[in-house]
C-alpha cells in the first residue's frame, strides 16, 4: 500500500473551513484514498473515500489532484466537535487485510 | 444494527493474569481486526481475520491470541498480562469486497490497565 504523509498538527478557527492535506506520491492506479477521524477516547470513524474524482458527503469533501499524488480533506464549517486526529490512508479495492494499518495522522484543533 | 460491540469497556488486570476481550459485529463482515493504541500514539494492528477459521498476525502479535469460530465473533486473548499491554484495544470489521469493502468500522474501545 502507498505510504502517506500528513502534517502532525493543524489549527482551525471555529466556523471556518478546515483543509487537511495528505501526500501520497507513490499511489498506484488502483488505490483509493480513505479518510478517517478519531475523536478523543473514541474508536476511529470513517469519513470519506475516493479514487480520482472529487467526492462530497454530509461530513466532508475530498479533493484529489489530477495526478493523484495528493489530496485534501475539507470540513466546510469546522466546529469544536471536529477536534480530532484525522488519518489519510491509501489502499487498493482488494486489499491485503494485514496491511490495514494507520499512520499517526493529523491532530486538528478547532479553536473558538 | 449495533455495528461492532466490544466488552468489557474497562478492565484492570494484575501482572500474569489472563483475560479475553470480546468483539462481535452484526454487519456480516468478512474481515475483522484487533488494534491497540498506546497513549498519544497511532493504531497498531495486532491480529486480523479474513473469515471464520482464518486468522493471521499483524504488526504487534506477541502476547496475544485470537480465534474466529464464527463470522460474528473475534475474541482477543491476553495470556500472562504484562504492564506493556496497558493500552486501549479497538476491534474493527470490514466487508472485504466491493467498493465499500475497505471501509473499516470500529468499536468503542476497551481500556486495559495491567498493574
């Protein structure tokens, strides 16, 4: 599975858009980009995934660059409850379950 | 539909004791996983299973055992508990096939302290 690089931490003002970057320069053509988040003391939660087209759901938007080497998770109007660790993971559709690993993620702090 | 259910939520063990963390999912998922997360650290994969009767080691399997006798259940056994096993344990599952097959669903965690 392709390796991902994320900033260790980011801050965002409440009500503003939070833009979380992820670099995955070695991504393969059949690999999807997944985003999860983990709010303190809770189990990680799936947010969104995409292959090459931009995706949007009720939680967030995912923007993938044309060359697919990087992506950005956008929380359009961040709230204090969005403070969490955000994980970017790259994985093919048919994955080796043993490679279902998570990196260290980005700690997003939303400030009032 | 309860998702992934873990028990117990909290447990204190003495060094050398053994215990089993229970995990059940009701989504008919093929894949199940056990992760541990030490304070301030990321998730580490302990064991995983791709179906009933099939299990394999992840990144940090030492000191643990698992079994998968049914699709629904994936218990994690700690033998001879050590302080280094103090951690939060997360059970998870995924369908394992189809476009949504890689979406992993997590339980709420089990906090284990070994003293």
